[in-house]
């Protein structure tokens, strides 16, 4: 089986070749499917990352969540501990580009929200198998977070990101649902 780093590199290369119109249109279809999910509609507090190209675009999802009265929390990485502190944002002005060029909350303008208050976590990744296992960006932050997470998990992915299988390490944890432009995959957990 191919290594995680090989699969990650292949998929990121394919995604960076995606035409801007396809990227926008497919991101839109993914968000439309997300908004129909009961997991989304039942959630008051949603954890999500603010995307950078070529990830599925999440700013419009965040704006829609605000319009729907949802609370959005975005992770602040704590590299020394390999942990995340999810912080409530009400505006994109409360973000700064930080660790690995990720958009993170500015600590002094945001409030930390305890993990057990979050209803839905939208888990990022590079590659996804239909059983819910994923290859992330290589930091292991979400696997550590999901260890103690009991709520709902959804990942957003372009078709190119769906693979037959991914190498699974003992600490890897699957997501329960994956949304692509074409389908909602309820994972065989």
C-alpha cells in the first residue's frame, strides 16, 4: 500500500490543477448537501477550519452558519502540545494567518469554547476512504482531538479526494460522514 505522504502529495497535486470555476461550483454543491444534513440542522455550535485553496471552500459555509444563527468555532493550533483550542468567531476580521499559513482566531478577540459544547465538527483532510478513515495534512491534530470527541463528524471532499483505502495507524479515527459534490457517504464504521 502507498504511504500517507505519497497519497497526500498525489492528491494535493491533483487538486492544485483544479480550474477555478470547477473549484467554486463543486464547493457550492458540497455546501448545499451539507445544509440538508440533519447533523447540520440539529447543530447550534459548529467547529470548522477556514479553508485555503485547494481545500473545499468554507467561508461561504461559515457565512451561511452565521445567517442561520449558528455559533462558529475555529481551531487555534497549540504546536507544543499538538492540540487545538476552538475559539468562537463572529467575523473574518478575528482571524490571522498563523501556523502553516492556517487561518486561526486571534486569541485576544475571541472566546475559547469547550469541546463538549460543540455539536458538529467538520474535519479537514486530504484523502478519504469510504469507511471514514482519512489522511490529514500531517500534524495529527484532529486525530488527537477526535480521541475524546463524542459528537458528530463530517468531512468535505472533492471527488479526487476519495480513494479506495488509506493506511490506518492505531491512533487514526474515522469520520461518520463525507460529503462530495456528487454524494453523501455515510461511512461504514
